[in-house]
């Protein structure tokens, strides 16, 4: 599995991130959602890989949710970034 998607050719400062899963927009914060689509095995494997890279805790992702495509599921991670 290639991990080239992790490289950032244009380094920027990393925004502060809160793991609060509320989707309400508050002053200076904006909710951002990361969604993974695929088979159950593929989605779970990706969540574990992202956990090992320090991206997010496994329990921060939503339970696997069915999509309109047979055999496909998705999981959502919501983060609030500071936008001030």
C-alpha cells in the first residue's frame, strides 16, 4: 500500500485541532469531516493504519455505516479546527 498521500509538498503550519465531535460551529472553530468509504475490511484497516500514524484514535471514528452501494460502508471522523 502506497503512503504517498501523506506527503505534503507545500509545508504549512499545522492548525490546532480539537477532538470534540460536536458539529456546531463555534467562535473560531470549524468542524471538518474525514470520511472513509470501502469494504468493512478496507475501512477498518485504514482506520487502524491512521491510528498507527497518530492521526486519530480508533474510537473517534463513527461506527461503520452502510452506503447506497451493496457491500460498501463508511466511517466518519469529525474534528474541530481553530480558524481564527
